[in-house]
C-alpha cells in the first residue's frame, strides 16, 4: 500500500500503474491527517514493513499516526530529508 501526502504528486504515472495492478493507494492533500489512511493499511501482521520518506513535518506526523493506529513507529524504516 502507498499513502502519499502532497498537493503535487510526483511520479503520478508510476503510482497510477501500481493502482492499475491492484495496489492500495491513498493520495492525500498536503495538510490531510494520515491516521485514516494508515488505519486502512497498517495491519500489524507478521512481516509487515512500514517505510516513511519525507521532510521533518511528514516524518513526525507519520510516526505519531503509526502509533495511533497500533503500529510500531520505532520499527518503521524512516528517512528524514531535513
């Protein structure tokens, strides 16, 4: 699953191809709350991996949202771009 939060979607063609192949994709406005989308995709299942890539505000919000939906933000692979 992909949860993408930004007003300007980079790689829209790639994301559309993933959607066409059955991937769950949530495209959110830049100021949207991440919890609803994460609640839909974070399962806590064995082998589940969560990746977060973005700037500090997104990383902080995503980490809090992961915890809020029962995930483990400490186990997530997080890359902060600054």
